[in-house]
């Protein structure tokens, strides 16, 4: 396994441990057990794992999480969805297993994984994730839909906002892989194991920015120590959304790397900012003594 993938796995695991510990301390009883929901897509089916807050209304806020280009995303993805549901009220949170990926339970979403270097944010992948959003909307009748994407999941979330405007009301893009062409070219150049001159069929968030609904709300967070994706690409995407009239804010987290962004104060502030529009607040993280 490459050093980058080890860092990604450890960073996500640390974020999940902190969030789940906080969620347990913030409520008297754990949230209801998660439910696996399979979504039919042209390539077959897509796995989602759904968690509820302890208290939900008939029209909760739906939060959909999209993981990045990491191995075994189920080792942190679903737990993160559960933690978010446990840290606030009136939320249904769902982790989406991207096409071609296998989770820790050995279950796989249908579709092509590709090389996982920015080359699989394709129309088919974006449409599959959107199909999951639409099925969850039909099941839970949310008043608001928020999509949270990290790294490549951020690029897919941004693509979804432009390709299917209106299916999500808000997006939180963490360490967004907003320029998949640059990322793939750089990764192939730095890692000779990949074939040269690979075509990249990924959709480009910048190209789809003019189609994002002006009613959307977008919050972006990236660390100034991120060595996986570039700050300049998040800045360019944010500027394109502003030109569209979208309510967008980009926060730069000092001293924060690609995966540490999960626990950056700016990330929790972004989530709170979006949820506050619906009268919700994330309960503060409970730091363990001596930790």
C-alpha cells in the first residue's frame, strides 16, 4: 500500500474515533442502528448505510456523505455518518459506497473503480451517487439535502450540484479534488506504476459550475498543508460559484493536511453553518481527558 493511502486511512480513522466518542458522550442513548439501503443504478446497485438522529421529524435534514479515493472506505465512512447523526437532532445521515468500491463488510457497489487517481468522477459515477440521493429523498422526505464530499468525493459532489441542480440544496466540500485532470497528471508523473497518457473521463467541477443552482449553499474547507490536492483549485471553483451568484464560502485551515481536515474547527463550523439554516446545531466535540 502506498504511503499516501496509509496516511488517508489513518487520518480518517482518527477522525472517526474522535467523532464517535463525542457522539456517545453528547447523548444519553446511542442513535438507532444503521440500515443498509441498496440503490438500483444502470451498472447494478449502489450500497448506502443510513443512520438516524435519536429524534427526527417527518421532514428531517438529509446528509449524504461521499468518500474519497481511499481503500476500504467502509472502515470509516459509515461510522462518520453515524457520528454526524449522533451529534445533532433531526438528521438522517447516509454514507454512500462509491461505484466499484468494496467496504469493510466485503460488500461492493456496482460500477468501475478505475485507477482511483481522479479518473473515475464520470457521468456514470455522478449519476449513480445522484440516484442514491434521490432514493433517500423519496424515502425520508427531507426538508433539506446536504451532500458532504471529501477529496474525490468532493469533486463528485461538486459535479452532482452542477449536473443535477436542485437534487441537493447544499454541499460541504472538504479538501476538494476540484481539478481531477491536474491531480491525475501529477499522480501519473510522480508514480511510474501508472500507465502514461491515460485518458481522463472525469467530469470537471469548474465546467459544471455555471449550472449550479444560484439557490445552493456551498461551504469549502481545505488545509494549507494539504499535499494531495491544491488550494488554487478550490479557490478557482469557489470563484466560479460566486460568479454564478451561489452562496459560497472557502475556509483555509492553518496547519491542516488532507485528512486532518475532518477535525479542523473550520469543518465543524461549515457543518454548523449549513445546519443552522434549518435550526440545527452540532453538539461540541467532547475531548477525552489526557488525550
